[in-house]
């Protein structure tokens, strides 16, 4: 088997081409990964903003409900006491089973 300079040069050229292709592939993968991370971060921020809005809405509704219940209790304390007793009785019966 006779290896000529031409064969060695061809192998070296192939190795150099492989190195360039690998470097390009790594760079492309890195760019793709960075883009994906950026998109994921944007998505997380959108979700966080949406959850913050939902929390604020729920908090406001809860406060309104508490004020409404408070007014009803002030307006009709006997009825509120009977309702609370009834709920407590039913829950105690359910829990004792």
C-alpha cells in the first residue's frame, strides 16, 4: 500500500472541513439553545404576569366577599349565628364518620 502526498493532503483537507463543519454546528446549536432559553424566559415572564393579575383579582374578590359577609353578619347577627351553628353541626357529623 503506497500512500502518496496527494492522499495525505486529501485526508488533511477532509479533517479541516470536518473541523469547520463541527465548529459551525456547535455555533448553530449554541445560538438555537440561547434563542430557546430566551423564548422560555419570555414565556415564564408572561405566565408570572398572568398569575400576578389573577392573584390581585382573587384578592380583591376575597376582600369584597369578606366585607359583604361582615355587613350581613352585622345586619342579621342571629341568622348568622344560626347558619354558623348549622354548618358546624353538619361538618362535625361528616367528620365523625
